C-alpha cells in the first residue's frame, strides 16, 4: 500500500505557523492575570495548611485524653468555615451595597453560578473563585482561634453551633467594615491582612467563651495556679512552624497580586517579626521565670506573626523587628495576667491573637506615617465591642439552651472517651498501665 506524501501538508503548516502563533500568543495582561491568580491560589493552599498547624499546636498543648476532640473540632471548623462562607458569609463581607451605611450590606445568597469564573468585584486582578476560596480560609481561621482557648471542657455540639453562627454572620459583617469598603475603611482604618479583622475578632470570641465556660477542673486551687501541662511539646512546635509557613500565604497572599517587590517585602517583614517575637519571649521568660519556657517561646513566634499582620506592607524592616519584639514580650505578660484573673486559656490563644492583634493594629498608626493612631484605636474599640458582645450573647444563649460545658465526670474522664468513645493513644495507654 502506498501512502500520500506528507510534503504538501508540511508546507501548508509552515506557511500558517506565523499566523497561528500570533493568534495563540497571550497578551501581557493575560499573562499577568494568570500569574496573579496562580499566586493567590498558592497562598490559599498555604493558609489552608495553617489549619494543620492549629491542629498540631492545640493537640500538643493539651492533655492526651482530649486529643481526638481537638482533632475533630479542627476538621469540623474548616468544613463549617467554607460552607457557611459560601452560603452567606462572602456576600455579607463584600456586599454590592450597604443598606445600613458602612455597617451592613448584602450581595445575595451563595457565591454565584458563573462556571467560567468572574473577576473579583473590587479587584479585577484575579478570578471571583480564587478570591472566594482565599477569603474562606480566613473565615475558618477566626473560629479555629476560639477552639484552643475553650479546649478540654466545652461540649462538641455547642462549640460547632457557635462556630457556624459566628463565622456565618459575625465575622463577615465585621470584615465588611474594613475589607468590604465599610465605615472603618472610609474612615482610614488600616488592617492589611487581619491583625484585627481575623485575629482580634477570633480573640474577642475566645475571651467571651473562656469567661462563660470557667476554668478547667484543678487549674486554680486554693488561690494558686496549677499548671496543666500539654502532652506533646514536639507536636506543638511542629504546629508553630506549620503556622509560620502558612503565614507567608496569609500575609503574602493579602498583597492580592504576584507583584515581586511587594510580596518579597511582606515575606521579609513577616519572617523578621516572627523571629523577633521568639527573641522577645525568650528573654522575657528567662528573666521573669529564671528559665527559658518553650511554650512561651513558640507563642512568641505566633505573637510576632499576629503583630505584623496589620502592617506588613507599610512598616519598615526595623519597625517589624520592634513590633515582633514587643509582641514577644507582651504575650508572656498577657498569659501571666490572664492566669492571675483566673481566665483559663490552655494554649494562650487570647494572648496571642487578641492582645497581640490589638498591639499590631495600633503599631500601624505608630510606625507608618500614612495612618493615624487615633483612627487605628477607633477600629480596635469598634471591633472589640461588637465582636465580644456578639460572642458573649451566643455563648450565653447556647449555655441557657443546650448547655455549654461537659459534666465534671466527663471532663475528668477526658472528652475523647466521653464525646467520641475513642482514644488517640489507646495502645500507648494500655502499655503504660501494664508497666
């Protein structure tokens, strides 16, 4: 059998090649759009990884008998955060218009139905879908902060109900005040990546939960403070490093573009502040407690990260060092003060996210010439009043209806068995009981 010679077809393709290449070559704007969108999705992946960090940190700093409960809560929170943010939160946070000027708006239910992907309403540099999933990770983070503070004594169903309501309604409405173009944005308040919008909003809720719940059994005895040690410090430190890694996406993604200069600068200020936070906490604990405390030092790293988050793009590198150092010092004294007030926070979440979130937000007004300290203070107070009272109302309401705290017997037994009927380290415990 003879086949036709391919030469005419090859000559035709060669003749058409220039026009085909010109038709397929993307424009500079299309390339930039793709790169920006890709970076936002990579940052989303890093923020998602932070939830593994929170899981490891909270598990390591609490007792082994409550490990399954910590794991379950953190897996549930990411699901609740994404679904509630898709159903209602995203539209509340980025409304088409405010029907209560600067306070409350709405963009309709759901996240749209355009399968091709729309550009974000407030920034045409990336798709609507990339914007949604990036912001959804932030929403889930606000509830995760609460999880650690109320650990080891809260009913599972009560916590999940609180998380769903807080993430669906409170967090996005408060977020709209700054990132959605609300009254604080119009006033000139600035919070780059969420020292207040995410971390303090979660921290205020954590404080309300701790106040309503009360301390763990045996924590404060005869006027003294009895440490309840975490069961796995290596796991807690792994969690800290995962959070630090994820924070590069948390802050770097908040540039909302892949601009090489801006993203690189934010990476530097983020890393510098975390490192300074470690040093600040290390020196403080060594001075006050006469020995270096690894749990305080890992919280010092997180304190520096929370502190720099509000101004990572607008403060100098030297300012980032100072912000991180102060945060590392402040977090140690905050933990000590909360213990003195008998506010039991097993992982130091209130001190890290609330105390240092406030500091970081105010630091923008101190270290950046473009923003005023008074405006930053107004934002801190405004967010604090509404976030705390909203969370307090939810916790009190849940306590009055289905109850908030497990029984004393269940708490002593451990939430793994009482709430989940399983153990995280069953074989290890059997071995210990025989030895």
